[in-house]
């Protein structure tokens, strides 16, 4: 056998091996199908892992913020209470700001007295501002916090205009889980503060004891992100009265509270630090919180998430120039499937574990109806330690 024959036979063997090693179309389809099945199995597990991780992160952030607020109260040497104040701004993020009580102001009792500048219809209100040395705590996107308030908690000042869905008789007369409505207002106006309402977890100075929910709401300085309206009185009285002067919130409040009451002085204080001011938020102390996912809630309600606000609340319409138009804006739900009052009632049901909205909370083993799968995590704040304690949803 010559060299040509050897090479030829070797080439034949190699060619046969190559043919044996090739994949057929059927084999490729089987492999692709197996890969798709594995991906379909893995993706939900991966998504569930991310969801659980973000849920745990949201809970931890809430605990840390409440702990920081109690630390503010314990460190206070001037009788100034500490509070964790909850904020929501369009964009879809909840933030929690540790605050310190700075002082008190004689404010207009309601919007009627404010618009008429009544000097007789007034009430004394406490004022809080961001505690020095503490930063706001930001929750993961889509994770929200609501607070429990008892029946008839709403009045003509707290959640009177900002949460228009809660003003109906049925909603007012029952318990509610309220949302921090601090970003749904006219940022281009100086006197739209009555649209801004929220809640706080408040602790007593020195002892760190939880302040009960029957305490009157307090004002919290939260400067609006707008220069409009700051060029006129009383915002132009001195440089401290513009937004730059609010870089030290505690100093800003104390400076204005210490101003002598001259002609128009009291009204100027109220316009700057009172309920009417767009830079102020009215916050009521609460004792129970719910941490939940806004997308899950929207799915159960048959609603959608607004692209601009990142919540079930619809943002303001746009002007011809494409800018938000706050002229006559009040927050409304995104495409509610029923009346706004029904949405409020269904939100309460969902938070308390009735995820199929049949007015009954059932366990997964209950065969009497469609089982519920509670998603929200409910917490009560311990009166003495300020620790968040998980609450079980009872059938």
C-alpha cells in the first residue's frame, strides 16, 4: 500500500467521523426545546427571588428609618420629639425622613380661615423639620407604605383636598389605609399646601416612647422643587425666605418663628410655615404600617401604574409645551374599574389580606371559596421600644 492509499483511507475515516458527529435538525429542535423549558422554569424562580429580596430590603429600610427617628427623640435635649415622616413624589419612590420638632405656630384653623386671612379662627400647630445629621431613607421602586387610621380620622384639614376619594361618607366613617400624598400638588404655587397630607411615626423626646395616633397632626417642612411664587411677599422679605435658605431646615424654621409680629407678621409666618404653604405637609401620628408592592395592588384592582407617577394615582395633564399642568390638578386613580369609593374600599381589603376582594379573608386551605394570598406585610409599632412587630391577618 503506497502513501497515497494510506492518506486516502485516513481521509475516508475522518470524513465518516465528521458525518457521525453532526447534529440533525430533529436533534437541534430537541435541544432548543429543552433550553426553552429550562428558561421557563428558571425565570419565575429568578423573579420570585428578586421580589423576595426587594421585599426584605423595603422592610429593612422602614425599620431603619423608624429606628433613626426614635434615636432623634432619645438624643433630644430640648424636649423635641422625633418622627419618621413618609413622603411620596411622582416617579414611584417612597422616602422616609427622620425629623425633629422645632417649635409651634399659631396657624389658620382651616382653608376657609386661610383664604379670608381670619385672625380669630386659628389653632396651635407643631412644626417638624429634617433632623440634622440624618438622611432620608429611600425604598426600592414599586414598594410602598400605607398607614392605618381609625374611622372618622379625616376632617376639613387633614386629607381634606389631597385625597378626594376619602371624603365620601362611607369612606370617612370606616377605617382606612392612607397613602402619603405629598407630591400631588401645584408645585408652581406658593399656597397649595392643603393638597399635601401624610403620616408619621412619632416618638417622645427623652424616653423614646411612641406617641399615640390620637395626637393632633403636625406640620413638616418639605420645600417644593420650584422657584415660582418665591419672588413675591412674604417669600422675598429676605434671602433666608427662598429655597436656598432651607438648606438648614431647622435654622430656617427657628428664624421665622423668632421673627417679631409686626404689621402682617403673623400672616407672613403662616404663609411661610402654615398649612396653606406649599412647602409644608400635615402629618398625623400613626401606630400601624403596611409595606406592599404597588404593581401587585394594581393587578388585583384591575388597574394600571401611571407612567409618570409610578403609582395607581394619575399625574397632571400636560400643557401644549409638554409640561405638567397643575392649574386644576387633584390626584385621581388610573382607569378605575368602578367608583373611586369602591377603589378605596378594595385597597383596604387588599392591605388586610382579602386579595380576591370578596370581603372575606380565607386561608389557602379553605375550600369555601377562592383562596386569598395576602401580599402586604402589616406591622404594629411597639409603644416602648419602637420596634416594628409583624401582625398576622386573621380570617
